[in-house]
């Protein structure tokens, strides 16, 4: 059986990854500090003998020592602070939870005799505001406009350097906006929360024209596991996203329609720096996924379908078909 470590495994993407991996021949160790993840996300697996859960932080040297004696085939490094907006007021969080935590994990790998394959979930925000849309993996120069994007790009650089210096394989995955059941942040989650509090008015950060790609969680997990299967290079980078975009205003319309709320007044804040929702908000994002499509992968759902399915799940509405 393959031995797998998932940092941040009790979070949104991590818990869905566990759902898939435990149906295969894997023994999984989950390390999570439960800052954004919750035990409920992996509740169905907590009694499974093939799953070990460790509540710990990658910033804690004691927790890392628990991992050093173990030899993993694969490490999925998902642990991070996912809130882009928080960097505008407290950039130290991104530095610690993203950069320092990743460095600590890399040091653990460096000291391990049998080197695992490291799969790292990065982000589309490392591109900043590219002049080429859709944006391919070899786009340059990378100039992120948020501390979140900068911290993820710093992690990518560290991972590449450690992989080449200490001879292990690394896969860097640049994700679009991932949506689906268990998501606890992002525009879909935020709009639902706001409408539950006040179904008459919806505050929309920015001017509503922000245009981005959204990918459903099952498509995301399938793509991540495919990169692990197909990657041959020492360090390989893949974009993972949908092939289309949708605006924030369109998302608001989908959510109000799916929730059955009529005559909602949309209140646009106007935003900053030309209609952005916040400092560091990328207004236009669409990843070029041609590289991943050469492995015969393509998303099953487009952006609007992904958002619609997510709203149904988050509001506990009946689905037209079983989630797959």
C-alpha cells in the first residue's frame, strides 16, 4: 500500500482528496492545525485503520519530529492560509502559514532518507495580472499583486530549489478558483452567508466585472491525481482550471436564482484600483490548461455549472444527479 501524507487534509480540497485516495490502496496521515479545516470534513474516515490524524502545525518543530521517522511515497502539501484579502491588513500570516510552513516541511523532507514525491497546491495569483489570457505555465515575468500570491510564488521557488538540490520529485499545481461542498471561503460561500442574513440586499465587493475561472472540486481532484501519474520531470508545473470565466455579478444572479430569492438589490462597493474587490484582487483570470489536456483531461463542468452545483450543496437543495 502507498503511504501518503496530506498537510491541511481536514480542509476543503484535502478532505475531498482523502475521499478519493481511501477508496484506493493508500494509508494516509493527515496533519492539520484545524485553523480553517474541520474534523467534520473527514468525520466518515476517522475510524478507518488506514487513516491517521495528527492535530499539529507545521510551524511547530515538535510536530515535524513526529513525521521525520516516517517514509512517505507522496506528500500532498495543501496546508496554507487561503484568504487572499487578509494579506492587505496582516501580511505576516501569509509569510508564516505559507512560506515558513513550507520551508519547515522541505527541511523535513531533506532529512528523510527515502525521498517522497511532493505535490504542492499553488495558485493562479502567482501570475499577477498577465497580459496573455488564457495564461500558460511558462508565462513570465511572474509579478503577483497580493501577498498571498507572492507567498505561494516564494513556496514554488523553495520547492524547486530543494527538489533539485536534494533529489526528489515535485509537482506544482496552479489552481483557479475551486468550488464545491465543504468550501468555507470565497465568493460563493460569502454571498450565501450574506443572503442568509439579509435576503433583500447583497453587498458585492468591487464593481462586479471581475471575471474569473471556477472549477468544481471533483474535476480538481481528478486533475491533481492525474498530474501525479503523468509527471516525469524533476519539477513539473501544471495549471488546473476550467476553460471559461464568469463575472462576480453573474455569480450573484446564479446564487439568488438557486436560493429562490427574488428582487434582491445588488449593492456594489465600487472597489479599489479600478473596481477590484480589495487590494490584490486580480480582475481577470483564466488559465491555459492545454498542458494538462495533453493527458486527456478536461473539466466536466464549466464555471457556471460548477457554481450552480456548489450552491445546491451549500444550501442543501436536492441535486438533479448524484455528486460525482
